[in-house]
C-alpha cells in the first residue's frame, strides 16, 4: 500500500483548491456562529462569513495566537458542545498555563487518518508492528500514533516513554518494523542498545517516525546508521491536532502537509504579510475540517519554508522544509539571532569527535551576554591528554563562530554525563530571564 488515502493525498491541485475553498467557507460560518472570540475578531474588522468565498480570501481573516487559547483556558475557544467532545489533550509550553485542545469523534477519526497516512508514508501497512514510544497522556504523541497505527490495522505496541532497557527488549522480541519517538529518544535507545550489547541486526526495524522537536539532517544520518533504518520526520502540534499534520514521504525531501485538512501559509515574521512559496517565515495553519477546536490562521511560531514543486512520490500536497527554529526559542545574544538548531549542526559536522548531546546556557555578566555550550565528547575521542581536548575545544569554538557569528565558550564533558530525555529534549537555559 503506497498511500493510505490516494484520493485525498494525490488530488489534482485545482480540485484540491475547490475542496479547500468549500471547507474554508463552511468553517468561517461555523466559528462565527459558535466561538465568541472569532465573532468578536471578525466584527472588529467588519468581516462577515459571507465575505469568505474562496481559499484566496483567507488573508482577510484575523490570526489566532497561543495567547487567545490561554485567555480562553480551558474550553473558551471550543466550537462544539462539551457533550460532543470525546478527548482532551494539553501542552505545557514554556510559560505557566496549559494550552488545552478538544476533539469530537470525527476530529479523532481525522487525526487517526493523518497518522495512518504518515505511517504509510514510512512504508508501514496492516502487517506491520508499530512500536509507539512517544509519551501517552496529555501529550498528543503517544495516543496520536497509537490511533493511527490501529486504524491502519498494524499491530500496535503502546510502549510509551521510559524504561529504555525494556524498550530495547520489546523492540527485539516483538519484531517491531517501526519505532515512533522523538529523535533524541531514538539516540538514547541506540546508546542503550550499545550498553546492552544488542546489535541493530538483531532487531527487525525498518523505519523511524521521529518528530516533536527539531532535528538536523546530520542527526538523521546518525540515527539511520546506528539503528539501521530509514528515519522519517513527522511534524505536528497539539493546537492543530497533534502528530501527522505533515510527514516525510520516501523521498525525504520535505514533509507533505495534509492539505485537505490543514491549510498552510507562510507569513513574514515581522509584518505578518503572506509570503509566496519558497519564502522563509512563520508557519500559519487553518484547520479545514475540525469541529471541537477549529482554528483560523493559527500562528505556530515555527519558522520554515513551503514548496509546491511536484514530488516524485505522487502526493500533490505542498511540502514544508525542516523547522529552522521557533520565533520564541530564538536566542538573541549580543544582538545576534541564534537558533539552537544552528549549534546542533556544528556538532553534527564534528560527529566523529562529539556526541549530539549538548546544553546551552545563556547569561548576562557585566551587561554583556554570554553563551556557554556544554558538549559531550564521545567515547572514541575522549582522552586524558589535555592538549588533545584543548585542540578539540578550540576547533568547536571556531566552527561555532563561523556558524553563528559570535564567540561561544565550549566546555567539553565526559561521555554519558549530560542528562538524557525520554521525550522532547531540553537543551537551553536562559539565565538572563531570571537575572533581569
Ligand atoms: O509535539 C506533536 C507531535 C508529537 C509531533 C509527536 C510529532 C511527533 P506539541 O507538544 O504541541 O505537539 O509541540 C508542537 O513541536 O510547534 C514544533 O515547534 C515542534 N515540532 C513538532 N514536530 C516537529 C518536527 C507535538 N518534526 C511543537 N520538527 C511544534 C521540528 C517539531 N519541530
């Protein structure tokens, strides 16, 4: 099975546009009637639902932000009656209040379909064994892929995160074909296999469905080599549904956004003006078929680019690039914009010497921003010889300067000393916020 839903995934683009236009018009009428926040936002600019006739009218509509969801905590922006909501998820984010999302039965079904489509993109079918090591609970990763795998008819292993030695045992004994988890956890599992003396050849793994956090192409190569699999990038966010908003196909050259359900735009990060395909900016989504928590022009804060170049896989949906960073995890150090992903790329280019485990500490000393990066040296290049370690440190500092344009202090640490994560990795602490 090459596609889960060929009709939707390979729809002629003119036909797709017609479907998107119909869905958008219905959505706007629906939220105007059922969500006070949207009614107020539209009334404020004198926009009526009847003004939205085609997907080309989308830029007339107001944006939605995470703050809107927080202000309505917990259920203020839901469009369905509470009795029609069958599932709640929530994400914590960096600041206090949870962002709560709700799904009707149809929403859960559409979301499961997105995850089933994603698993098929990664070569899975009903005969596959799918090991889900994303966390189960309020986080959307575990249950999202779980429902998708079941919908596909695969044998689904709800391992959830944690107890890594047991994960390795289950992967081996149940002959899992696919591993679903964060890319950082995939590396953790690879480390654990090494420790346990389990070779990749003893597993039956073919694909990894990795997402929920940014990761570089170099990290993909490392995971592919260490686990002997093809590593696919899956993207999503709770507000829009969860995992499976977009997914790599076998070409691995950008993630197809399931455009019959989610309409993507890229907007200029400062002016918020829509950008043509190819432009780099903030990704914005409109949910085209959601009932519980439909969102109009939701600002994801993720920075990426879109392309509508045809893809060899036959899917017609546009593709999104890697997420280059977020508008809000972007660090501004001495006036220079720095994304943790840029630092990761430098480490990956030095992967013969250092493991992709690092921790960034930003501070302000005597009014000047400082950045220190703790980097784990790998077993092979770890040495007691001070000179050797100093040379490596200098090289990394030089490479970092070339990549990010500022001087960072590198502190090399021994193998296996930085904390590992079973879910999304936390790699940055900004002490300037608490010292201000
Ligand atoms: O992380 C949903 C998910 C679960 C996606 C499992 C993929 C796999 P949230 O917790 O709401 O939802 O976090 C969403 O995570 O806005 C991105 O910044 C980041 N993110 C998610 N997938 C990727 C990815 C889930 N493939 C936020 N690459 C998003 C880079 C990603 N960043």
